């Protein structure tokens, strides 16, 4: 690659998508690791949550999200959605002309590195049913025990803006975590990008002997590694921008998105699901 082409690649944004607002917790980690990178984010809030839908539907939505982001000519795609990572990662990689990082494989690797004991995983119904985390963990350590628990109510609860001290949140968490508390895994993977917003309550219920693994943080570190190893990182010290797109209610997205992303969101644009569904595959230069 010539110097001009390499310089152009460094200036290109990262493309990030999720079924809703949760992927902004991954954006928060990306901004912490790579403050110079521009980010284009798509939150498919009109069709959230992906986690209760069939694998076929998730794959279709994920490929539509990918096609939209590729129109911005990103240098790398981040699948900031555990359900899409579980159901469609291989299809996304096949369809993408640029490198793709998901949240499952980095999260699994972080958990394996953290403990020699069993590993707990909490996630959406689709993520848990897919077996993606046990497969990713088994690829690293075939003998490792994985204890997975689906927590379908947590995404809508978090999307409603309920916090860690909310009695409803605590009641639901107590129910979901009961078996994991009994079995005491050596680490617990937060297998949904919404769950870091409940990390304090989850950590308190699980106790100090079960550290939490933020799969979004692990993914951001993997993005950092790949950009640095390929010379594609933006050379600025800081100043990366963020442009967000949502398929429903930009005002609500901007309001709640600050809580998820940890920063004010000054650019949110609407893109209809009909546009995603009819968008042709982009021409990548």
C-alpha cells in the first residue's frame, strides 16, 4: 500500500453497529483506548432487541447494518452486539471488505486469561442459545466449564433508563443470578453491551471472588491491537468525532445515549429501516 493510500486509511472512521443503544458502551471503551479515531455508529432502535429474534432475522438485520456502515468507507467494522456476533459473525466477515471485530471472541479470551476456573456468561436469549461463548472459550481451553444464563428482561429494563439501585432491576438480577451465585464461577462475562450499566449491582450480587468481564472493553483493546499492528491508527493525539444514526426517535437516542456512551451526543440522524432494507451493497474504494 502506498504512503498516500495508507494515510487515507488512517483517516477513515471506525464503523460500529448494535441493535440499539447498548453498543454505545463499546464506543465508550473505544474512545478511551483510541481517542483520535472518528466513529460512525448505527443503533437499530426500531428493531431492538435482536436477542429475542431468530438467527435468520438477526443475520438479515446485521448484514443490512453492515451495508449502511460500509457506505462511510470505514477502515474497520465493530459488531458491538453480542446477538449479531453470535448469529452472524461469519456472514459479516464474508460480506465485509474491511476487517471485522466482534465482542464475543475478545470477551471469551479475556475471561480465559482471568481465571483457571469455570466461567459464567450472561446474555440475551439469542446469544446464550447460540452457544457462541462456550465455543469461543472451548477453542482456547477445551476443558473449561461454561455456565450460561439468558437474561432477556435486562435489555428493555436498561433501555427504559432504570438504574442499578432500582428495586425492579435488583429483583430481576437476583432471580437471574441465583444459579451463578451458587456455582461461583471464576469470572462472569457480561455478554450483552447493555449489562455494563448494571455492572455495580451485578458485582455486588456475585461477590468479590467473581470478577466481571466487559466484552466491550475486550473488543476495544482488540481493535486497538489490530489498528496499531497494521499501521492504521489515526496519528492524532485525540479529537475523534462521533456521528450516530438511529432507526427510531433520534431525540430519545440522544437523551439516553449520553448515559450509555458517557459523553454528549451532538449528532444523531434518522435512517429508516426501509432504507436499510433496500440499500444496495456499497462500492468500496
